[in-house]
C-alpha cells in the first residue's frame, strides 16, 4: 500500500489535502474546508460578545494547525457531537489546546479526541453517552462501606477535567464527591487502549475524608479503588494497554498553564504503586489486571480484612459491565 493511501486511511483530511498540504482539488477542497470552518466559527462564537482578540486567535490557530483543525471540525460537524458543540462551544476549540499529554502534536491530539468520542459512544450506548456529555453522569456502581457508608462511582464529563481526558470516574462517599480519575479511550490499529490524563482530589484539605474513606473501604485507598474500577472497564473492552500520564508530561506542565496551575498529586509514585512501568514516552503503563495473592499468603491476623476487600472489589466488578451496553461487540471481535 502506498504512503498516500496509508495516510488517507488515517487522516480524513487527506480526501482533499495530499500529504504535503497542497490542495488536491482546489475547488472542492477550498469549498469543503470553508464550509467546515464557517460552521466551526459560528458554533464557537454564537454571539457578538466574544472579543475580537479571541476570535483572531481562533482563526490564527486554525491556520497554524490546518490539518488537525479541519479533521476535528469535520468530525464535530458530522457526528453526534454537533448538537453538543452548540451547547458547549469550547468543544470546537479543544483541538487548539493541550489534551492528555503536553508533548503530543496537534494532529495526534485531534485523532485522540476523535477516537475517544467514537469509542465511548460505541461502548456505552447513545443514552449513556448523552447523559455523560450533558453533565448528568452515569452511575456505574454502588456499594456500602465498613460502617454502612454509601459509596458510588459515576462516569461524567466536566469542564474542570476536560483537558486531561474525555471522561471522568468520580468517587463519592455519603453523596460527597472527593476523588476523580480522568481518561480517554483510544484505538491503536486493531487494539483499544486507555490513556489516563489525571487524578484529582477535592479542593482544600481532604485528608480527613480520604482517611475516613480508606477505613470504610477496608483499607483500600480511594485512588487505588478508582484504578480498579478503570481496570474493570478495560477488561470489558479487551483493552491492551493502560497508559498513565507522568507528572512531567501532564498538560499543566505546558507553557500555557505552568504559571496558573499546580500539580499536587504524586502521579509517578501512584502509577508505580499500581504496578506501572515507565515507557519510552516518559509515561507509565499499568497492567489491566493484577492477580491477588492467595489468602493463605496473607498475615493470619489480616485475612478477614483482605476477604472483605476482595468481596467489595468483586461487587464493584460485577456491577460495572451493566453500565456498558455496547461491550458485546468487543467480545465478538476478540
């Protein structure tokens, strides 16, 4: 297969731009891009209250990242995100801002976001996707803690975490959310991968709440519980790899945010604790499944606690598949 044909399969923009950026068919290419850009501009700035400077930056960034912008605008315009973008205009500009890893190119950023929204819609179904994109969230599991505390894990999309990934797992205790893990679903060839772009705790001093939650979860750290929930999702879609962002590659280490945002979480230590290994990109790959030690290898005084941990995790793992109605297609393809 020629290099041009290979690029055309990977890059929808190649239908009217060749690999070197020249217009293949000037009349068709310019008309098509003008239509997509016009839609994107009107959607991003639906009213005249937006400043001239911001509009100018949008045009300039589009021209500087022509291929990625055109690919992203066409996807938004032609997909289920069309109506959502009209309610959330910043979605149009997302291709011009850091996403997941501060080092990835604009074109890879567009491909990553496009792949996520396609896979999420397939995996969770139209209704679940609509609820998540609308900010309502979808409950994936509920369970009780050691002293009848009420725990819930939800999937939702938030303005706060939208640059770290496409969707967020939220952990709450007694209806108070306090821990979040943000990730994206991506396709690499014939494989599905997960990219974790951030893990956050409640703003302010939440140490006491984390301590209480750890006790209620029979000693399981809340952030590690979210990683186990993510692993359950990964197993449902036969995910081949979970890549977690390092502290050095986090988007808030980019020049755009370095003076505005602080990273308090010790990302690297957490991924190592979850069994991760550093990869060539400087991020960490964690296993999608970790086999538990046999109960006989645990200290005899703590075996009951480990049994309760295992029972809690099993309850969570049994509930999560029900929130993913589209995963049957992955089982057929496996």
